C-alpha cells in the first residue's frame, strides 16, 4: 500500500514524500524580482516532498499579472537563489514553473505597452491583477495580437533559456506551465487557436508548439529535471476544446519518449469542481495512453484533494498529489496530514499582493 509519506525518486530528484505544493500565484515580487519574504514563505513549506514555484515568467512578454516573478533578468536569478537556498537549507526540493501567459495580460505589463500575444487575435473573457498608483485591483485583459509564425522559435528559445536560468538559480528542475488557459494551452485548444499555419487546425499542429518547447527544455536541462502541467478541461481564463480526450492523449503519447520527471494533471476546473458534466474526460485513459507509449514519468494529480482522496488516488496508481490552497494557510501541511490535525482556514483577502499578513504569519502546530 503506497503511503502519502513514502519517498519517491522522481526522475533525477529524490523526494522525501509524495505531498506536492502546487504553484500558487501570490503577487509579492515587485518589479518581477523575488524577495527575502518569498524565501521565508517557501522555506516554511519545505517539508513538502516537492514545492512547485508560483508561475514565473520566461520573458517580459510572458508577464500577465503585476508583481509576479520572472526568470529572464540577472536580478531575478539572484533573487531566486536566496529562495532555493532557503528551501534546500530546510531539506526541501523546489522546481520553477515556467510561464508565458499569452493573451491573459494587459498592455501596461507588456514591453513598450504593446498588445499581448496569442495564437489568434481572440480576447480572453477574464481579468488580470494590476497595481495602478499603488492601488491593486483586477482589470479586463487587453486585446491580443496573433503571433507570426517566425516569432515562435524565439518563444521556444525563451523557455529553453528560462530552464537554464532556473538551474543557475538553484532550482532542482522545472515545470513547464501548459495549463489553465495560458499561452501553450491557448495553442492546444480550438476555441483560442484559429490559425491556418503549421500551428493550427489539426491536433498535431495545435500540439506542435508545446512539444517543441518540451523538447527544447529537455535538451537543455534533461528530462529527469523537467515536468509539464496540463489541464484538459478547465474553463480557467476562458479556454475550451470540443475534443480534449483525443487532443491530450496525443500530447502524452508524444511526451512518452522524452523521459520526463513528472506530468502534473489538473482534474476538472482549476480550483473548482473535479467533475464537469458538460466537459467529460477520462483521466484513466489519459494515463493509460501515456504508459502504453512507454512513458515512465511520475504521475501527479491535482484539484481539491484531501487526505482520504489523496490516499485513494495513490492506491489507484498516482505517484504524487498536489495541494494548493491548503498550503497557503498551513505551512506544516505535511505534518497536519500525517497527524490528522485540523487545518487553518486561508484568508482570501490576502491571496494576492500585500506583505507578510496572510503569507508568512499562519501558525504551525505546537
């Protein structure tokens, strides 16, 4: 019987347990540079088998929210070094989530106030987080422009370079963010991709950019330090595909040969219902398609898990279980799960932006 608290060799990374802290955007990196407060936050949670960093932009063009960190400038790499050192000092492991938001952005965050980029010039009916004159708040995303075909190799190279920067900053590996309606997911899904070139139309074409990014990252840092996050049916950030089963089974078959460390699956709606009657999906079939193609990466499941559901999923064949919001309010979540202790409730008002309040001041068990 597999225990949530048993160690796991995940590619080249040895994990002390199978509890993962999911990526959580907290908007506490002014000017996209990680801070000492962030180092304290991650170190507090280092008893997780693995920490996945908050979404971290691969370029300024990839930025979509105010005060989120990057991995494209020297000062950002230096800031992350303090974070990873603090986590490692506590015996933890941490990977950087590599992020390009695509159309989920605003002109005020883009280089020279340009339009955000996307597969097609289709706006996302969603909001982003901005700070104007010191006042934080949410605003509609800006209308995007469609990327030219000859721009796509540069985006692939930005992912490759960010992966190299992640290792220079002391991360144990990376997670490519291919989920939640951000750029790579926008290319995958039909509703946001109306292209007529080699990156649009068929499943093979729509998956092309994601697979090129994964091959570039693996070529740079090795598959044993590389993971991917996908969300087949989430409606997050106004995203949808009418035939996700065939799409994502194609994706995982292509990933099988890359010898990845892990694949991270968001089941259902990100941060919402695990089952979506209007968007059915067979996750067991997805995993079977991957394993039957020879894929050996650790299989990470995510979305509204508690201890009982996590243990049930491990017995059914999952390797890792990611927890999101419980880690916000419970830096010692691993101990609380092991001891069946009650959990602190998170303060939603402090999720995005601010300082230590609602970030590093949650109490641990005595």
